[in-house]
């Protein structure tokens, strides 16, 4: 933070900066609730922080501005971090000690790996070096890491060798994250290699899950991952738009919305 700005900030503005840096992205309404003031008051407090380059404002929320050479994956880990953690916690509640899980690379699956540190005796198959590092050598877990061409952004392995490796496994839970989903195309990703690997992961699981936060709804990406009937459950933080709900129902694919109050055994709602 520039020194000449910090001397002028109020205690509430400092608290806003701290919240944004901790959460990655935080909504104006959440800040207003936490600080017991009106949203308009928060907007007035935020305005000089945006003008000075400390924060970026978008769609009723604020996030810290990038101030250094930060990798895109690391930055994405902070974006919508609260929502992604809710999803990760919800999915982790479905997984029992001793279960087998296959996961692709993604910020939400990386956060899921951190939630799974509460479990023991897991068998993990992944192409994500972050997931592998998080869960290997702890709690009696076994971790199988796919080899292949490493992507510098997320440190994950892709290519034919990665796919040939994971098809040897049949796991209880197959879990992928996505870049976009709409009612016409279904789940999508930006890169062909990522979409091909995610598609293969779904084919290796008994319970096939797509996990994504609401910002991916009605977005579009370059490559289709799968149809709506090629996975069993969508887990997100806000209910999908009606058009996506309709396609899930037609495919008999369930949807669950993660909330702050999680039950011990989340229920599976078929397409509604």
C-alpha cells in the first residue's frame, strides 16, 4: 500500500482492504453486513481505494489489485475464494475416510484438497501437482500423480501419457472443475488438453461430480467437456439459472447448493 495513502485511510477502509486481501473477492453487501453500515457507505469507502489502485471493483464486489508478478493460477485461487471454499467443504462432507477420489487441476479442486486434510486413508489420483503435494504423505493417504507435459500456469500434467495413466483407475468419486457452463453446450474449458483430461476423469468414477462457483454460469469457453448426462451431480454456491436447471433435470443430473450450514450428509436433489 502506498505510504501516502495509508496515512489517510479510515479504520473501516483498512478493514475493507484486509477483508479483500484475505478473501480474494468480497461483495459490497457482505462488507456492509460485517461492518453494520449501509452498502452506500461501503461504496463511498471503496471509491478512493479503487481510484488509488488498491482495489478493483466489479459486479458489486471488490478484489485486491495485482501488485506483482503473480501467476494466474495463484490469482484465481483468491478469486471468489469464499464461494469456492463453501463448495469444497460441501463436497468434502460427501467423502468418507478410505474413499478413492480422482480430481483434475483447478482452483476449486485445490481448495477441496485442503478440506480433505481432515480425512484419512484416502486414495487420490490427480494430474495436479498442488493436489498431490497437499494430500501426499499425510493421514495414511496414497496419491497417484499422472505424468505428462507440465503446464507452467497450474503445474498440472496433460497429454496422452496423463490420460493413459488415469484410465487404469476406477474410483468412488470423480471430480472436475470447469471454466464455464451454459444450457446449450454444457460444461466447458479453455484448453483442449484440460477438457480432454476432465472428460476422462468423469469416465473413471462411480459418482461423477462437476464443481464450480456461480460465476461460471452462462459463460462460454473454447472446448466442450461433456454433456449434462455424463455427470451425476453439479455442486455450486448459488442455484443455476433456469435454463441450466432444465437441462440438468432432463439429464436426471442432480444439483446441490453449498451453504454456510452444512449437514453431515448432504442430500442429492435430482435436477431441482
